[in-house]
C-alpha cells in the first residue's frame, strides 16, 4: 500500500502524517508512507487544499486533518 501525505510541511500536515503513521500501525497493515511537499506534484493530484491524503493513487481527504479512525477505514480494505 502506498500512502502520500500532501502538504508544505505545516503543523496541520505534520499532524496528518502522524495520524496516518499511527493508524497504519494500529491497523497492522504494511504501507509505505511518503510526505509530498512539492506544490506541482500536489497539484498533479488535483489537490488545491492541504493537508491531503492519497491512498494507492486515490485522494481520500483534502483540507482537513483526518482522524485515525477515518484513516483506518481507508487502509483496512
């Protein structure tokens, strides 16, 4: 599983990345988590608000900090 946290590195983006890491660990799934800070790469996903979370190429969240429970539903499928 490939998970990307999109954002410039702001506090909200860091919290999102932490929630993703914790949710993946709690769900017991194997995933590669990457932070994407390049504005052009972020725009390539059609995302214009951050933080955003992309799971296996599918944009799951934009402009908010998702909860660990939300993230677990995305990674447990």
